[in-house]
């Protein structure tokens, strides 16, 4: 199964595509969609929409795994991230992808084995699990790959095949 992992954001949307078969991962591609600061929000969202559609059309994922929104103290930033996350979900739905959502705690638990793991630990494990020569950059991209790995390890991704056919 080809999984597209997404770490949503307005300035940077991390993405990673993995093929998960027989308990093994193969990395197909990863990167970040960046939108310029100072640009109108609607322009930034349109850019995310266009670029994400291009990624989906190129890799043909079957499923999309998206990180759930985590609010910190800056509510304005949280709202902007939620808007970008909405665009991500819209793209996946329009392309007919099965979509799963995971909390940061679930991702860390699946990748590191500890829900309170530090970002550095997650990056190290993603690099190891996927057999990458170097850690993916920026951190948003490493997070997106971690989300894809989490989905691959999730029973929900495997059970979807049996219940959605």
C-alpha cells in the first residue's frame, strides 16, 4: 500500500510517501511545500492545494495519514494551521484517498515506542526505519514520514483493506 504522510502547516507542509508491503517500508519520495511569508493566506492555501494535488498525481497513494492539530498558546497560528489542514483533507477526499488522522502522541508511540519522545528521537528512528542515508529535512518532512510509518504500523491501515472493498 502506498501511504502519503502529511504534517500540515501554513508556512511548511511536510510530506512523505512510503510503500508499505509485507511489514517493510520503501521510501518513494519526501519534501516540503513552502509558502512565502507575507503572502495573502488565500494565496498560500491555493499553493498548498496545487502542490499537494501534483504530489498525489505523481505518486498515486492509496491512503493518506495526517497529523491531528495540536494547539499551543498561539491561537492565531493554530487557526492558520487548521485552514491548511482543511486544504490537505480536501485534496485527499477529492482524490479518493482513505484518510486517517493521528495525534502526535500516537505517532511518537508508533515510531519510537514512547509517546513523549523528543523530536530528535523521532527523526533518528524515521531515518533508521526507512533506511535513509541522512535525516530528512526540514523537521516537518521528518514528521510527515513518521506519520506515514505510524499509519503503516497501524491496524487501521491493514483493516481498511478488508472493510472498504
